[in-house]
C-alpha cells in the first residue's frame, strides 16, 4: 500500500511538471514570428522541433494520467495486457508502466 501511495505522489508530481513544460511550449509556439525573413526560417525550424516535443509530452501526460486512473481503480501494478503483477523495480523506475517487462519486451 505504501508503494502505491509513493507511486501516486511521484505520478502527481511528474504530471504537474509535464503540464508545466507543455504550457511553456504552447506559450513559445504562440509567439508571433519575427518580421525578418532569415530569422523566420530559424523560428519555423525551432517551432517544428517544439511541436514534436509537444506531441511527446502529450503522450507522456496521457500515460501518467492513465496510471493515476489505474491507481484510483485499484488495478495499478498489474499488466494491462496479461494481468500479471508488474515488478516493483519496474514500477520504481517507471511508475507509469502499464505493461510487465515480458509484455513490454514483446511489444518492441
């Protein structure tokens, strides 16, 4: 039970951090482009990179939110594919893990 509480706290903290990073990216992307055309090219390239980061962050946020939902539903720590327990070491390393190491390895 203590492990789940610790995991929930980690996940809540991670979610807040991810959302803050995502907000900063949205703010950066909403800035108007520089009127200088040579600067615009650099900014457009930077924006493309930021958009990629935003997509990755959105996926990570969704993963953390699903983990918190599994905690609330009492199914945290069990593989969503096979139903076996996820090792404590894996959950400590990746508290948002939804798959046991066997299923995660098979997915790759």
